[in-house]
C-alpha cells in the first residue's frame, strides 16, 4: 500500500446483527427483572426510527461490530404512552464513571430521555473521548431484549443501553502475553493485526464482540489501531480495550509504500460491567 504523510486507513466494520430492540440482548451480568409499579416518566412504546446508512470506506474490516443503527440514529418520536418493561433492583453503584464501548470510531451512542429507542435523544457520545463525563445514577430498566441504565451526561439525566457502557479499570501492557501467543508479529495491514490480537483474548466462552473504536492511523514510521474486545461471558468483566502500536516497514524509492507492519505494543484497559475497585471489576 502507498504511504501518504500522514495517511489514514479507515476500516469498514461489518455490522453484526443485533436484536430488534436496537440495543442488543442483555449481557451475561444482568439479573432477572423486578417489577416496578411506576416506570420512568418519559417512556414510550418503541417504534422503528429512521436509520441512516454510512457510505463504504476504502479498506475492509472483517472483525468489528457496529452499534445497532436504531441506537445510533436520532429518533423524532414523541412521548405518548407508558414504556414496556420493568425496573431492575440490580444496577451499577451511584457515581460509577462510565465510558462508551463497542461503538465504531465513526459512529456515536445516543443517550435518551427514557429507556428505549423511541425516546428523544438528549446527547451523543463517541468512543475514545475525554470531552464528556458519564456517571451512573443508580437506576436500571429491563426491556424485552435489552437493559438500560440511567446516567448523567455532563449533568443531563439520560438513559443508554448498558451494552455500550463500561466502567474503565486497570491499564497495563499485555504485549509479552500477546506476542507469545501470536509467534509471528508481522502483518500486511493494521486490520489483520487487530484480528489476530483479538483472537488471543478469547476466554473459552462465547465468541467476543470485536469493534474498532479508534480511527486506524498510518504514519511513515508505523501505525495505531484501537479495538474493544467485549462480551467475555463474565459477570464482572465486560471486556478489554486494546491499543495496538506497530512499526511500518517501507519499500524503497521516492514514493515508498508500506510493505508490512510489525506489532510493537499492546496497551490494555480493563472494561467492567458495573463498577471498579482498585482497578479491578466488582
């Protein structure tokens, strides 16, 4: 491939079929719902919002998952009826700080006025951002195929699917561990590298959900790609965020091309289902 200084390789992530609720099915850490006599005030019957398709980009990405289109497309529905479902008595502690996970780098997550995709959108947040503060408010709501958490987004109370929220925990390097499993550290593309590294993180449970959450970047000297590896089937651990750093081997000539990448670093952030204590999931 040719190198332009700098060049951005933008993968297209293959959309994984999510469930009809537009928020995905409830994760393994969820408990059985407890019926509440009064649902939240701004709740509505779900209806299908308009979905805006994103145009294809130049480099295929075969191991990434896009957030459900209904969950990342603004709905214009107005509050008319009582929302289905029921309140849960099991939720993250009040004050838990969250980050958006599992949302492709060129997309964002909707925060709504009530649990369900037919409620009004109050805010949109992308992955890998430090511009927003998301804090748990100690409420959860169970719909037929999804669980929603009530949070504060920069001081505004809103609801979001727990499928796309996690509490960040310990940060460390897992390069030695990954390199030992891979054996070969040379890859033709950053996407190939991401796929191979993600495969080393499997735990023997369900196949993890892999999403490229950081825009892949290629420079003269190397490249960077960040992925979320999620749904580990663990009650406390939601997954991991992995930032991969690579050196680029260039060909000769006045307009050299990248011949291959060599993995040089894997920085991990633990992603927790509900809360963190001492860097570990609780």
